[in-house]
C-alpha cells in the first residue's frame, strides 16, 4: 500500500495490487520502432500485472502501524541494520512473516496460470531481498537476515523446478534460455519502477514524497543486439511527463489508477480504520506519458 497525502486533511491510499495493474498496462504497451515488444507477450504482461499481487492477502484487511496510521509499503518490513523509519511498526518479525507469506502465495498463484510468468514473479520477489539480483543496487540487501535466507533458499529450489518445466515445454522452450530470462527479468524490474513512479505521486509534479524512483530508470532492455539504456522521466506539470527515450506504442499514453481517500489522522483501532477504509471514496487519477 502506497500511503501519501491527497490534501492537507486526507490521505491517498494506492493498493499494491493497483500498482501491479499499472505495471501490467505499461507492459502491454511496451514496444515501438526502437524498443522490442515483450516476448512471450502474454507471460510478460501477466508477470508485470501480478508481480506484487501477493499483497492482496494483507490489503483486503490492512493493519495499522504503532502511530495508528496505515503503513506505507516502503517500510513494511524493517531492514536490519538501518534506522526505523518514522511511523513504521517496530515489530518487524510479524511483518517479515506476513511479507514472506504473501509473496510466496502470490508467486504460487501466478505459476498456476502461467509458469513463465510465475518464474519472473518469483525472481522479482527474491530480488527485492537481494538488490534485484544486482540490477537494483538502491534496494537493501537482506541476504544476511535469517527469515530472508529461508525464503531465498526455498524459492531457489522452486526456481530450478520451474526452469526445468519451461525447458521441456514446446510453448516456452525458446524463451527459457538464461539470456532471455534475464532480459525479461530486467524489463519486469523497469516496469515495476515505472509503476511506482506513477502511483507514488499526486499530483504528478509533487516533490515532497521521496519514496520510489526519480529522474531515470534502468537498465531497460531495448532490442536484441542493442545495449540496455536508462530512461529519463521529466514531469512537466500536474498531469504530464516526458520519457526519454520513449518505450511505448502510443504517444501520448494515458494511464489511470485508483486510490482511496481517507481522513488524515491516527486511528484508534484497526476496526476504526477499517470502518473508513472500506467506505472510502475512490479517486481516479489520470496522467499522460509523452515522447520528447
């Protein structure tokens, strides 16, 4: 859940499941004369759309932090060795177990529908604990945490199992080389960051919220035989941004997401919060992404 200000008296809550759908929409429109369309297309779009869908387990009945506010996704699981961000629940053990549980369930659900998409979602989940397997050095490295270690070891065995399944499949075999899987994983990570960039801002040109990517995102796969690139984002105003180079098939690309608007105050209890959460009005926010 992304938690930020809607106005002086209200919070805007954007669910991780809605953020995931944004990533899937961007994946569906990725590709033009410069950038290759994702391959296999449906598997990549599904992986992007569902990469954080495990959060559904928690977001259907969210808890509060120690200060009585809904917790932002960025500090949901405390990272060892770092300072505890303001407003984050201090009991990291319970949150760690919840995080592991819902990412595990999300991976397994996607795998049932599409094993290639499941592999990519698995790599995303393990990458969140290992600096994106090297492509997202801005993420904390959790590999020395005992809970993370157990999850990583368990998922590595599953990864090998899925990989063997894909390489036996006539449908997926040609996309199951180490090189192609790595290209598709990097694309998934870029799409995740673009969706964060979009959903973490209201209005689009707001600068006070520091969570999520800013300035440029990469390494973004371009096309076979071409080097990866960084894509720079320049916000023009409250509703528009320019992407350089531009990776989408439509210019401009109109993107929309929903948020729930709740009173900006501490809640006396989980029940107090849920009373407002379930009844909260929905705000539909629309931005436009432009080529230079």
